[in-house]
C-alpha cells in the first residue's frame, strides 16, 4: 500500500472534512490539535494530510502533488483544472448569487458593473445571458462595492444571507449551488486505484 | 520596463547546460527508437496559416493559439499542434507515397494556457504518425512504439491507458443534444464528474440501456480483463459492439507482444483534441501526476485536406518524460575524460600535437586560456577537468590528476 496524500481547504471546510475523515476511520487526532503545522502524517492509515488555501488545493491536485483534495465547487467553477471531480460531499453548502441594493432597478442595464472574487464565474454567467459587463476583481467584503457605488452588483457566495441583509443588499439571481467536492488527480486515480477506492468508498458511505 | 529585460514571458524557459544534455540525450534516444521501428523523420514549419485549422478546431482552440500577422496581412499561428500540419503535409505532398506511411517528428508546439500554474506555453513534442491503415493492427503498432520508446529510455513503472472514443461519441450523438450540452457531457465524462454526469443524463431523454452504459462507462477502468468482463454484463447495443471489439483486439495483441503489464483500459477516456475517431491512449507513471504522452486514431482529419486516409499516432511531451526520468533517477550523465592543456612555454607546435592525440581518443580537450594558477585550478574544479597537462619543459609535460576518470562514469 502506498501513502495517499490528501489536500484540505484550510478553515471551516477543513473542520467538516476532518470530521468526515474521522468518521471514515482515519485517526485525525493530530489534525485537531491547534497549531500551525501544515503537513500531518498519519502512518497508521497510510495517509498524509496537507492544509492548503482553497485555490491551491486544485493546483496541488492537478499537478499530482497530492492525490485527493477537498474543495468547494466555487473554486472548481472559477478555475477549470484538469482533475476528476468524483463525489459531492454535501457539506459547505451555499449558493453563488448575484446581489445588489434593494431599490436598484437597472439589473438589465446595458452595461453592468460587477464586483466579485470570482471573475470567471461572473463573466461566464453574464456572457451566457448576453449581458455586457465590466468585472472588477474584489477581494474581501464584496458587499461594500454596491454600497459605496463602485459597482452596480456583486457576484458572491451566499450562505445565510445575513451579511447581505445587514448591509441592505438583496439577491437578484442564483448562479449555482455550491458544496464541497472530492477531487482526484487524474493519474493517481489510476495508479493508486486500490488505495483511493478504499477511501472514496468509505467517504461515500458516510455521506450517504 | 527594466523587468522585461531580465524576465521571460510566461510559460517559456531557458535551458541551461545539464537540461540541454538531458534533452538531447532523450530526444536522440527517442528518434533512434522511432527510426528502428521504421518511422521516417519529417519537420513542418513553425509558422502556419491560421486557416489551416478547421472550424471545429478553431472553435475550441483559437484562444489558445499565438497569432501573428505577416506583411500581406495574412493571419499566421505558431504551430499549436504537430498532427494537423503533418496531416496537411501528407495530404498535399506525400499522397502518392507508399503506404503505410510511417512518419515521426520532434518539434516545439506553442499554446496559451489561460491558467498558468507552471504550465508551459512552449514545449517539445516527440511523436509518430502512421497513415493509411484502418485496422486495429495500426493502433497496436503505435502503442507498441510508445511502450518500446519509454522502455528504451529506461523508464519504469509506466502505464499506457487505452480507451475508445468511438463508443462515447456514438452514444452521445444518438441523444440529439445541442452542441453545448454535448460539450458538457464530454467534459463530465472526461473529468469523471459523476455528480454532474448523473444529473445531466437522468434529465435527458435516453433509453434505459444507453443510460446505464453512459453512467457506468467513466467508472470502468483498470486491467483489460476486469473491464471487459464487466462490460460483458452491460447492455451494449449492436452498433457499439465493433468499437468494443476493436479495443479488445488491441489489448489482446499488445499482451501477445509481451507488454500486457504496461497497459490498462479506461472506457471513460476522452481526449481534448476533437479530431480523434477511434482508439485513443495516454501514458503516465506513478511517480509523476501528469500525462507523458497521448495519441489515438484520427481517420477523418485528412478529409479536411481533400484526402481520405485513415491515420493514428501519438506524441510524447519531452519535458514530462525528462521529469519522470529524473524522479526515477534514470538520468545519468556520461562525461568523456576532460583534459586541460596549459602551455607555459608558448610551444604552439607541441601543444597542437598533444591536442590532436587526445582528440583522436575522443576526449574533451581544451587549451587553457587562463594564465594565473588559481584561475586555472578554479576553472578545472568547476568544470570537473580530470587531468591538467602542463608544458613547462620541452618534450616533458607534467600531469596533474584532479579527478580519476572511470570509463562511462560521471
């Protein structure tokens, strides 16, 4: 058996992912310790877990540096990577939506200004609608953009909608449902077939 | 603007000394193997007309091509693919050649990848194309070529994964989907996106048997025996049976060659290049999570150039092979004995005599262009010179051995 390398998205998704792995019988005690380590060896399960920023998970999986990754669908939609997207893990659920000020009446304006952390998703969505847009890449609190008059609307992740509400914004349209996905390197899926099949099977059982 | 003077554009790279040695060694070995298997080398220009490429190809790839405009205003591209230009060459200049026509090449290709992440925009492909044979024997021939080339390079633990695009294409074409949906379906199968694939096929009008096959196909990969056994229990329609049989025959014949350990099957294998029509394959090794080679049958491509001719082939990505060999520690440098002659007496004649005798033996011989002793020593150490021959007295050179030279060692 060979060691399987798993890349997890740091932060909230990692907590859910670690819970999932524990339920699959993987000893995650070292992962639950609060420290700054990024690489965790779990020799008893022949697994190595690496904590990464969301966008790096897909890059690491694509290049085969890790075999498996757990990452949000939003990241997969934003950057088309060469990898297998195998299982919907059904946690980290949210939506990616178009939102803006409550009384904004020009959603079908000729040229819409959009602030977003997801320029590709936003561009594809509006291009398919035939809407001409100017996309402004925005890191951090995107809600500010329409409030301060930087853009007409935003495209962002909406979980509870509380942040939007607190800032007087409303959802106009939903673009896609988001949840965490299990992604696999295209070569590892074949060369470590048995090792990966075992883990994937265990995970599928737990989430069903 | 200073940065543009010292930096390189994205996706291209300089190759320093060792990289060049390895590349040349690998490429020479590949070309030698191709030649021994009866392939003849050809070369196409770096520039081609944009219009060489078909509408379908451009639809998917035009954003990824480097374009230039020549003095007459024609749109040109840097070679984005080796197969299409060679197909053009065969259709226009080699039509009356004897068939099967077996060609090979080592050329640079240029592609713009939007998302960089270490992806190259210029890289070398070494490949073969086999024209004029439509039976599965030709598919076997090129797969064997791939296997033998990798073996010759000393690569271990590699797999050639074989698929049949005809199976998927026929299943999907029967569904009468919009072009966009077809594209999506291919994408889901290619990326084994079981989630979206299930969602999509259960929402379209499809007969139950085909639905089962379509959902199961991307999950069917592994050893040929296992795959074909599972396939037997599936409701494969008669029109698809020939495609499956082809694949079975290919695997059987490769096994008869004694290369069974190097192949596996993935029925969900889809290739980016739209021109493939039959058996397709990809090669990789456990040590490197990237594809080393890909290829397949493209029987319709030459029709773009007004010729009906079946064809199949594949290409290695040379730098991926280098990477894999490096990881497996199969790259060794064979260095010739290296001699430095220091002529302290300005004895041109004697120096040249000495030089010529060493050259004849095939050694690397240099006449020192440095005078200071420390500089000579530093140069010799850094260049790993084996022996320094000093002409201090006429007829009696003194020899300093810096590094014992063993035959064939580095």
